[in-house]
C-alpha cells in the first residue's frame, strides 16, 4: 500500500506548468514539522525539525493549487510517494522522490479572509428569514 498523509505549510508559492499534451501540473514544497526527540536535555535537541517535501498536483488539483494556495498556506495533502529519475543537461543522473497529490484540504484559514471560494453563503438569508419577495419563492 502506498498512501501518504501530510499536514504542513507551503514553503514557497506553487509553480504551474503545462505539459506538451496540454495537462496542467503544479509543483510545490510542503514544510512538515517532525516531532523533536528528547535524547538529551540540551536546547538544540528540543528544536523542532522541518522536512521540506516536494509535491506534484495534476489537472484540476493543479488548477486548485495555483488558484487558492500560496506560500504559508496550511494544508493537508493525501497522495502517494513516487520516485523517478532524470538526466541533467551535463549528463548526470538524478533521482527524486515526490508526493503525487490525490486530495488537498485546508487546515488553516481559507484564502481571501475566510470566504468560501465563490460558494454562496447560506448562513444569512438575504433580507432575513421568510422575507423573500413572492416572485422568488420556488413553489
């Protein structure tokens, strides 16, 4: 089973690219806290450690990342680990491990000061409850 759940903050703004076949792909780095160990009582050992993990989102996930996330955004990522290799321009072979995103959820405030990303707000009916004009009642 290859399933990864990560909660962290974007370490930099996402980068959106389009492949030659027209698919969007967004790359971003997720800063994830690693619990610190208390092997000894020195202050240095009590400092939290942060891992910076490369993430890749495709298609509509890439569009979501580009539109709503920025450096510092707090998110939960669900995905799978993938290792691939490539050759640099100077001929050196490189290996990279990254998280291929299957799902993203906000864990902090939503962008735009907590707005619902274009979703209507149904918590306050327009004009107060039961005060819609007669022609707007659907029955």
